[in-house]
C-alpha cells in the first residue's frame, strides 16, 4: 500500500510517498481501507516536531480518516468487515490503510459521504467539547470565535448557533468572513483592518462576549480577553498564529472570568462515555441540517504536501481533504 511518510522532521515538502506493508490488526484493532483523510493544523506541527504528540520516525501524519473496515482483530465485536466508519487517529491517516483501536471507530452517519466524514470528526468534536463541556455555552449568550473561517472555527460557529448563542466571527479577510456568515455567524470582525476591541464593544453594547473560542493565540488573545464579559470564559483551543500568549493574570481578577484549557485528545481518552455522547449529538445535528462541513478543496493522497502547505500558509477556509483512489 502507499503511505505518506515523515522520515525526517521538516516542512511539508520534506514528506515522501512510499510503498509500505499493509498493517495487520492486533487484538482490539481494526484495519480501515482509507477513502478520505482530513487535513488539520496539528498535522503541520507534528511533521516539524512542534506538537505535543511525538510519534517515532518514520510515521504517516494525518489525524482523521474515513473508510471501510477491511479486517478486525481478536476481541472486536462492535464493528464488522465492510462497515463505513470514521476514526480520529492522532497520526497515520495519510495512507491507503491504517490500523486503529476499534473502540475509537465511529459509524459514518446516514447521508454522509467519505469526504465529508473525513472533515467532520476532529473539528466538530473539538468544538463541541470546547463549547458545551468546557465553556458551558448557553442559549442567549454571546460567543466570539477567533480564526472563525478555519475548520474548528466554522464548527464553533455552527455549534454556537445550534446551542442558541449569538455568534461573532473574527477572521482575516472579507472572503473568509463571507464563509462565516454563510455558516450562520450573526456578526463579523476583520481583525486585520478593524480595531477588534472597539468593534466587540460596539457589537455587544460594551458588555463583551460571554465565551471566547480561541484556536489562534498570538496577538489576538489578550485584546479579546480584555473585552470579555463579567464571568466570561476564554477557551484555549490552540495556537495557530504560532505564538503562545503571555496573559496578565490580573485580567481574570478584574473580569471575574475563567481561562479554560481545551485538550480534546486527552478528553476523548479519559472520558470515552462523554466523548461518545458528544459524537451522538453531533450526528443528530448533522442529520437535521444544523452542521454542514465546509470543504474548500480536495487533493489526492500523493499531494499531501501541497495540502499541508496550504494549511501552513493559512490559506484554507474550512477543511482540506485528501482522497484515496486505490486500484488493486
């Protein structure tokens, strides 16, 4: 089978595509014939040894896949060969086949194709855990989403609307903000041309947002936090801007607010029952049309480096997906 391999840490162009042996399932595992794989910002970080997960070299990047169960190991009884499944893998999904812990396989909802399934799991699961669990977002509250045109950002916009919140989307261009509005954002802020604090103040009548969803970090976190409402919650999701902010902690005292960490991967491992409930709720929202993943482009598996380069340059709106067309 073909696999995209990271043999040495480096930029996307350092990846290679090679023939490798097909995996065999161990006890409790299943092998998936991959039909599509989602591309996410952590994939850019992991190949540069800048991510908290550090697999041994060589490895295939790719943190989510959708496909068909090809083989199952001993002790696997909740999926069978031929089932349509999606999996959040951490790494390894940029390959024609992958062996995964069968307990982490999820059925693809009815009406969802493989490409959409590969764009669904990680971004929507992260945003659902952030907003419902960690942020306790309630109907009638105001949600501010930074990096709102990215994969997790659009998911946060849609989930915020599904929960009954007023959503303010922040992004870096009019084109990106148009995508946010198409996915339900009530108001938008271009933080490259507008004074974000003044715009937040105007849009909230000086009160500020109740919840801030921040997958960006860098120079945007502190001004957003300075604008937060009393008893607000700042959700720390990631640092796509590349810089981890240094926050003056007196701001939390003055605002009576909380800074809340969101580490979806650890949550899914430590609290599998709550994770399963989250995925069931997301499937229900998808079925009734509340969630519509935005896939801006697709690439064949062999062009994984091009897809990752787009992600590294922050030129992606929504999600990019790799498709696998295996002929054998």
